[in-house]
């Protein structure tokens, strides 16, 4: 692919009188003039849609097989075309095909190569088909495969989260709201929050396969075809579960790509939040974790630095995925039915999103697997704040004091501590008694962060028993295929 991009770049620097300018177009019949090369370049999609080369040939193989079975093309022609296509597919897999701007896109490039290889009979491949249903088919095949890969990678990252969580059920850390210490929690509980976000991402991608797995092939340019084709047969050959019901819809909607970009945006939003946390946690201020050297970089000037670059990049790349979603929504919003060339703009954002999501998931899995968790620092942090204040309010409320009053009493105690420069566990019992006669010696146990965490065993809470149950559920999910 690199090589081909190279050719493209070379072409750009040449003057307009290069050979490509005078190449006869496959659709050139009604034209008396050829476009200047720089105009061709502007219109061409081959620099990027060559990514679809394998899907394009697979689609053609199914199409020509069906043409033979339906008696539309004689078997001899079908065999020749198939032979040529298979040779092209092999070359494509070896990266040996040379694409040309003069043939605009992947579909015409492949058709031209086929004709060059087997002669004019290659020109029969396009019977009963248009590039409009062809390109839509290619992209459905492409996304189906990539979404499958993404699903596997989400599972991989979930596994990494579960593996870390298993080691840290009883590791306690400050839980935050407003980035202020709120209540102590189990570190495993924090990690598992992301497990469940990813589980919903998994569901979304997986459910989208139902809509991706439909064949547009045979819709023709927009209206179907006069040839007695069998759309169900090509769908079956390509492994599609069904066909698009309406030919106009089949060639002109890109909702399956928008849905992919939307699901990807949601996933990246989740990854970006965790990235932000890793960045905070690995700072001098928190020191909750240390990222493995393999996922960090140094500074060219400050020798002491270890930067969480990979996490920052994932947070940053989230922006480009949102951008691709917004771009395609905007491309599509004003288009009359059916196909319009605007829709060629659907590809680069989709390819880039696939690459970004796959890369981000791989990096993230590695970062989580290898990060070093500073359990001592996390636990120490829970003892140097007022995140156990709720325990005292709950203590009084459990003894019948209306929670609102209990809140007020404890609020005053916290204020007293701040004035004295101490924490709640440092106050003597008589100060507590003065605040409320219901306080007894056992408050000191309740004030222990570890006790505070462990007592929260309401469903989905951070209590150790509840976290162990959640872990078991998560592992069960990962083991069901
Ligand atoms: N390169 C085009 C695209 O990506 C393929 C479809 C072209 N169809 C057409 N009628 N010009 O959208």
C-alpha cells in the first residue's frame, strides 16, 4: 500500500500532460474530452479505497458466480472471470497490485486489471451491477470483519481489567465526586466500573452487526436491474443474513457507518475517561499507579520525567473519532436519494476510526496489564481526609436520628476538626458525646476506611463481598462465547 501511495504522490508532482490524462475511462463512451489529471485526482478515491481491495474482489466473485448460476453469463465466461479475480485476490494479498489514479476507484481499477488479464470477457463482470451497490457491499463486508475484530479486542481489555481487579478487591482508595475525596472504595470496584462500560460497548457493536450484515448487492445503480439476478444467492455466498429490501435505500444510506462511528465514539469516550484517570493517578500528586516503561516516554530536556504519552494520545484521539462521526452525519444530512458523489467522503473517516479504535484498545490492554499499583499510597490517602464523615452520619441515622440532623451534627464535627487541624478519628469520645449522646466507643471502628468500604454491600456497592460477586459475574460473562 505504501508503494501505491508513493506512486500517487509522484503523480501529483508531475505536470498535467502525463500519460494518465489520456487514459480512456471505462465509462468514457459519452465523453469527447478527458479531464485534466489534477481534476481526476480530486475526484479519485483510489488513494484510500484500495483498503477495500479484498472485499471488492470477494464481492465480484459472488456476483459472477450468481450470474453463471442464473444463466445470465455462460459458464465458460464465468470460469475465466473467476480465474482472473482469484489471481487478482492473491496478488492483492501479497500487496502486488499497482493502482492508478486514472481509474478513479478500487472498483474500476480491479475491473481494468481483470480486462487486461483475461481480455474483453472481463467486461462482462459488471453485468447487472453498478458501482453504487458494489461500493456499499464492499463497505458492509469490510465493517463486518473489523467490528468482529473490535469485539475481540474489547473482550481482551475486559480481561485485563478483571485480572487487575482480582488482585485488588481489598485495595482501598479514595473514591471521588467533583474530584474531591468523597467515600473510600475498593480499587477493584473502580476498575470494574470500566468493565461494565465496555460491556455495553460490546453489546452496541455486537447488535450493530445485525444491520451491517445485510446485502445491498443487486440493487444496481438505484432501481434494480432487468437481468434475472438472484440477490439472495449473492447474499448467501457473501455470508450476509439478509438483503436490503429497497434498492434506493440499499445504495444510498450510510447509517450503518454512522452507527459504527457512534459506537466508536462512545467506546473512545470511555477509554478517554480511564486514560485521564491513569494520567492523574501516575502524577506526582497522586502516585496511585506507575505505568510500565513500555507505555511511557521520557522528556528530551527534563531527565526526571516519565510521561503517560500513550494514555494522553488515546484521550486525544477520541477527538478525531468524534470528528469523523460529525463529518459523516453532516455529509449525509442534505442528500437527495439515491447515490451522490458526496458519499465517497464516508471512507476515510471510517478507515481512520477502525485504525484508531483497534490501536487504542490494544495499547490500553497492555497498559492495564502491566501497570504497577501503589496500594500503600492509595490506602494512606483514605486516612488523610474526611471521606469517612458519611460513616458517622449513617451511624446516627441507624440509631434513629433523622439523616438530615445527623448530617448537620457531623458537619459541625468536621468543622471543629478543620479548626483544630485533626481528622475525625483523632477526636476524643467526649467531644463526640457532646455532639450527640448516641455516639459510643464503636464509632472508631466505623471510622476505619476499610470498615467503611466493607460495609457497603448493597447491590452494586463497593463492599468486598459485593465486589467479589461482581467479579464472578464478570468472569462468567467473559467465559460465555
Ligand atoms: N468511489 C465511489 C465512492 O466511493 C464509488 C461509487 C461511484 N459511483 C458513481 N456513480 N460515481 O462512493
